[in-house]
C-alpha cells in the first residue's frame, strides 16, 4: 500500500505515543520513515523504537525553533529526495493550564499552547511543500475538546480548535498541489501527553461507559486511520476531521457511571 512512499513522523515520545502507532501501521505497509525528536531526553527513546525499521532516519526538531525545522526537512530531502506524507502529532500546554478553570489561562500558556499545538501544523506544511513534488498527505491529531467543553482540557481545546480550522485552510491552499490535509479526532488514550490532563483516568472510564461501542479506542486503531489517510485509498478526502473514538462524539445525553 505504501511501497516506495516516504513519510515524516512528528511526535514520537515512547511506545505508547499515537505517533508511534501511526508509524508502525505505515511501516508495516512498506513506507520508509523519518522521525523527529525534541531534545536529547527523547532521542534515545526514538532511536531504540526505530532501530529495526529499515532505512529510517532520525533527526532533531524543536518546532519552536525555525532553524531546527529547516534543518530537519533539509536532512529528509537529502536522504529521501522527496516526501509523500507527514504525520503531525505534537501538542503541549503548561501543566497548570490543564486543570481548574479556562478563564485563569495566562497569556504565556495560551501563546505556548497555540504555537506548539496549532501553528506548528502550518509551519511544517510549508516546510514539506517543496518536498511533496508528487503530491502528498498531511495528517494531524485533534480531540473532541476542540468542539465541546471537556473539563480540564482548557487551553488545549482552544488550540485543537485552531488546529482543525488550520486543517481546512491548508486543505484549500495545498489542494492545487495535490496535497491533502486532514485531522484525526481520536478518543483519549493513556499517552504521555494525555496524562498531563487532570482527571484523565475518570475520563477514560466515562467514555468506556457511554460510547456506543462501550470501550475506549486503541492506539492501533488511530494508526490504521492515519494509514488510510496517507494512502491512495483516501485520494478524494481533504479538509476533514475524522472521529476515531468508538462513536463517543455522537452521543448527546449520556448514561451515568453506575448504570447497569
């Protein structure tokens, strides 16, 4: 499905990362992948995970540093020659902004969350454009908190809303280059970044009790959706936010935890 295709994955931190699930799904279908890491603390993790992927490339990239972004894409261009897809799985907000009331969000926390979690998609799309000479696909990771209020998600919900809106504007801009841009709104997973949101355990229980499928989504299911979106099977899909959450987003009035 992805033989002779090259992709770039942003956001792998460890084996539980959504980005890693996406990478595994794509690698199993023949893609050659480049991975980025932010800081030396994560370098070892990424190198260990990717050690058995033939032809993979690992490069540093801090999206808050434009020189880092430029250097990462230069390395990919030199090694791969072109780029067929990019998966953006980057999000960050200060921990204190992910609890309590949204109204208490500081200017610094707001700017940090929007810069890293949302603007970086546009930043990376622009950098990828010269390498997507045969067209391509860009996929990012969103969450239901972009559309509805989720306790403690706060400024990250606002950032994800900006991410989803950016997806639509980028889809319009890049469509003439045969580049598709879509977002996946995944149900919550027990990832490193998700654990920064206060009350995540209770949220997982609530969704498992109320989603139509009566369970939480698995990382591999998100990875398989990303595989679909970067493959030719989704060649007419762009500007969309696709929910992969066991149907939780369709529910209005929800059941109580203790319903039998």
